[in-house]
C-alpha cells in the first residue's frame, strides 16, 4: 500500500543548495495518520504558553514531564489522500509536520537496518512519544517520552531546530541508543560510553541524510567522490553556511584524551572519525567492484591520507573517474551507506553494557563484518581504529563536572525511578 508524503529539508533551508524541501514517502500507510501529525507511537504539537522545557524546572521546584496539558497551535491535518506535502514552510503546521515526518523517515531507515521495530525507551510508561516545539529552548533534547526542539540563537536571530534534519536525526539517535544499549547512571559510567553515545547520534544523522536523493546528487557533484572534502555529509548539524556542530571527517585521536576529558562531544570525535574513514574505505571498495577506479588510485588514497598532498593529487584523479561513470559512483555510495548502517545496527543490538569502551565497540564491529562477509573489510576496519589509537590508549579521567551544555547530564538520563 502507498505510504504518506511529507516535504522535508535534507539540510537547513538557509543553505543555498537546500532552500526547497524535498518530497519523501514514509512507511505510514496513506490515510493512517491523524491531525498533529500523529499515529499510535507518537504525536507532534506546537505548545502555546509553554515556557520551560521538560526536565527539572529552573528553580528546582518540580519535574516537568509530558504530556503537555495546555493550549497548542492548530494541528497539521492530512489532505484528502492522507498526505502532508501540501503544507507550505512558514507556518506552525509545516513545522510540526516537518518534525513528525523527519522522525518517521529516520525511524524507517534505522528500523530497516535493524530488521525490526525499534522500541521507545518509554514504552510501558507512555502510550506515545510527544514531539514538541519550544522556541525559547536554545537546545534540542530527546528524553523519556519526548523529543523537544528549540532553536539556534547564537547569531542573534532564531533558526528552529524543528526544521533542521540533522539535529532531529541526532536526537533520535540518542533515543535509539538509550532504548537499545541502555541508560547509564551518570554517577557510575565510563566517559567512553558518553563519547560512544554522541558518536552514534552523529552517525545516525549522517547516514540518514544520505537517504535524500538530492543530497546524494549534490554531495557527488561537490566532491566527485572525494569524500574527504568538507561537504554536506561530513558537516553534521549545520547552523550556517560556514558553521556546524561537528565534522565527521576529523583528525582527532584517542591519545588527545590520554590525560583526561571534559566534553563528551569532543571525546566522541575519534570514534566518529574512525567510522567515517571506514565508510570512505568501503565506498572505495565498492568503486573497485564497479570497476570505476583502479587499485592504484585506491592505494594512493590510503597512502596520502592526512598528508598535505592528498587534496590536490586525489581530487584530479577523482574528477576524471567520476566524469567517466557518475552513475556507478552513486551506486557505490548507496552500497557503502547501507553496509555501514547495517553493521552499526547489528553492533548496537548486541551492546548491552553501559560501562563499555571504544575497544568493545571496535571488536564487535569487526565480528559483525566477519559474520556478514567472512571478514572482507577486517583489515581496513582495524586499520582505521588503529589510526585513531583505539585499543592502544586508555582515556584519562573526567577533568571537570559535566556542565549545562552536556547532553549526558540532561533530561535524557531521567527515568521515572529518579
């Protein structure tokens, strides 16, 4: 049966290449979604008069939890065919539909990789998860029974996170990990678990964005297959034309944290970087399978990686190869995307230890490759973890208490027993 259509921005609309939303089809059967939008697992609202985010009230007097009991903006209604793609940007209804549609789109992707429905952490306590918009919040959170989207005011204006695909997907990534791997006690957990958590959320955002046809086309047009250039995939949660929260193609190593760590977002970077390198290497292997690059080009890319010569030498070679067969480059990129997504889902399904470290993640990822391919990618996987010092360096202690900007010390870790 036909799914339901939404219009989503693959990247923030202030980026000139993504100023218009793209129509996507989610798995919800046309006509099955109610006003909000809403279904049997979640509902989206735009509250009126809500001043504080969910969690502990600023004065410490109460814990604010869903569901919101106050007034809300008029909900988005489906059209006569059950779709929401008729809505125009600039209205509360488009904003709530964009938030709901993004969550459903990303859940479709990752439930495909997991091979099953992904439960909410709050199942059994809440019948549905509330997707809510709070413009006064200068952040975005996933918590027990809710996802709450604020906005960016760092440049004096206001850019809603409910229209930022990467931010929503990142928050959903946290929800997936808390459901699948577990919720740690912030007083008794390894720093590497928090780093793993942030890395996983970034990877959910990165791979989910690569399911937009327009973004894949733009990515290859920009890079000609040289994915180490700064591009729409490696820039996560862009806040402006030249500003983003994190970059997947980074040079961070675990040895940078041998003396200790302060922010889990920084500690995540070696793991995210390793997985991005693995993604690029698998992409190269797929290009070899399609016969569109030579073994010499692939070997030279490995040899020159992280050297000043890489950009100038490799770009010219990728330009030539891409021009000869752009369709094969797109097929190879999609293959690499789905291999990494499947491997990550299989890894996360088996990680049930909230005291985990990066070595445990790396070892299990290698084992997942062995099960799928007999170990075809083992050498490149191990090489990329080794290059990030994973397995060779022990992370030092937490040097400062988690501050208010920490997502580890946040409403995400609050469960009813608290």
